[in-house]
């Protein structure tokens, strides 16, 4: 894709917390935030939920802000910044992917998510769904600015139709995917 694909629109804390709770983020998770902005999702996920967080951001200025903020909050050992276009980054290590991107970008990313993420990986999108995918959870909340936000949770292997048909022959895979984290 190359270059900036969406403007950075920061999420409010309550939306981030609700999204991370919905995805049941915790220790042992590797969270990728695509279009990480100033890194607020990464900081909260690492500091409050114990996840290892990877921010993918094309804006070098914002990458610097993430690094400084991670040091300030003493999570620099749990936060990694990749200053590249997320279409060029391998997402396979992720157990959770956080995306606040336009619907058209989510649609472009759908194939990459299908190809690179493992079965059971959780994908959270804010306000914009992934076209063609079936969310497991849809939550709406009013943020502190008075705007209604929608959180979509998808699970690779259940939410994406092409994977569903591939794995239906092995019911064990489906049961493993359905078992989120016991917390």
C-alpha cells in the first residue's frame, strides 16, 4: 500500500479498556496495534493487562512519541515500535490485533489477516467492521466526548468465512478457537 492510509484519530481510554476487556487481553498475549498513533493502546495493554505490545505506525514522529511514552510508563521492555506500513509487516506473532481503521482499509487487510494470523487470534476493530467477516461480539458505548463507538470482536477461524470452511472438517480446531482465555 505504501504511505499513510488513514488519519490518526485517538481513541478514548474507556473505548480502549472496553475493547481490551472484550478481547480478554492478558499476560501471554502479543497485541499488534495497526496504525498505533501515539501508542496509548500499547501502553494500556502492556501496563494494565500485561500483554507484550507491538505498535505498527508509518509516521516517524508518532513512532518517537510511542518510544518516549513507553519509557515514561516503564513498559519499554514490553512495547515494540515498528515504523513501517502495516501492509508490509508480518502479523503472524500476534494473538490480538487492534485496528481503528476505515472500513475500506479493513477490507484490504482481511486477506492479510486470513493469511498471516493463526487460528484463534482475536481481532478488535473500532467503529468499522471487516467486510465479509462475522463478528463474535458487537458492543456499543458512548465515549466521554458523547460519540457512540462500536467495538467488533472477531476470531480467526470462526469469523472469516474462508477459514470456517477449511476447518469444519476438524471439529477439534473449532473447539480450540472457541475457548478464549479462561479469566
